[in-house]
């Protein structure tokens, strides 16, 4: 079975990024100020983190509604839950980040001697609920309707898949910046330079899955949740000031290496600019 992924025919505009950044950063700003003891929050900071993460979704839906009306917005929502994927894709998108995450922690432990704790692995009955939380509340739904549902097709119409992936990955990473300054956010103990490089590497895989499955948006939601699950299963940083951060570097290296192997192995995908064939996996 072959499917074809088409990019958007709408002219490229930065409006999506302006709205997504504006919504998220305005919501997160009180959390940043409160973390610096400049503001008293009436709600937990994590509530703002979760609310602000809806910026990409809000932007994508607002712009789609403006140009395509209610029907277009509903079509975009439905695209995120197109489950018609061969089981091989589901498994690959889940196991790839989990495998690389585990390998990064193992490499760091071998080199540095740091032995992290694995609270989620010690309570395996929480793995599925954690994945569902990450999917619906922890980033996937809030972000991927915007990054891969709205922005990626328009960038693919403008640039090659590789360039579109890298530009979108960088913009996606920079969008997280306020979270480094909110106490309790996952990014608070991560080095910004390494973290900002990771979405660029992730972006190559998001685009590859998207194009290889004929533009199936659900791949982005599933893969995003799988990445976040891998970070929960195998924490790449020690969650304290001055804690070990070595596994995050190894994680970046592993994603870059696998991406570098993937691109020449599937040149057809990376050559195209406006369209790419999607096919079943396995």
C-alpha cells in the first residue's frame, strides 16, 4: 500500500510561529518571574507549564480556522488520530527513542561511573499511565498539531525535507527557552545548548516518519510521546543543581549518528521538496 504526502499549497508565513511563541511565552512569563521570587503565583508553576504548552495547538487551529473555516480545523484535529498504520511503524517509533535513551544512560555510566536512579522502571505499572499522560497532556497533542501538523507541510513546500526539518527543529527548541527558568520544569536542570540541539536531531526523524507514512500526523504525536517516555524511563540528567548531565550529550550523539545513517539509506525521501511517497513499514 502506497500513500502520497502532499505539502501545503498556502504561502509560507511566520504567523504560526509568532502566535505559538507569543501564547506560550506570555503564559510562562509569570512562572519565570515567580521562580526568581519576583511574583507570587496563585497556581502551581506546572499548571502554567502545561497551559503554555498549548501555544502550537492554539496557533495551528486559529490559523487553520481563519483560512479553512470550522471544517478545516476539524480535519486537522482528525488527522492527529489517523491510526491506520502498520504495526511496524508503531513499534519502531516507540522502540527507537527508548533504545537510544537507554544506550545513552549506559554509555554515560560506563564512562563517568554515574549510576542514575530509574523510578519509573522500578514501578512498571506506571509506564502505560505515564505514556498516556505524556501523549494527551505532556506535550504531544499540545505541540504536534502545530509543529508537524501545520508548520512542517508549509516548510516542506518551501525547502528540502532536511532543511525544513532542521529549521523547524531549531525553532521548536528555542520555543522551550522560558522553561529553563521555571522551577520544576523538566528543562530547569538541563544545559540549554545541548537541549536546543536535540530537537534539531529529533526533527529529522519526525519528518522521515511523516513522509514515509504519507503525511500521517499521528506519527508525530506517537513519536513525541515516545521520546518523552524514554526521558522518563532513562533520565539523561540528574535533577539537581550541578548534577550529572553526561547522558544528554550521548543521547544527542546517538540521534545524530542514526540520522546520518538514515539519510543516505533513504535518499528518495530527502531529495524531494514538495512531495514524497509514503509506504508501509516492513
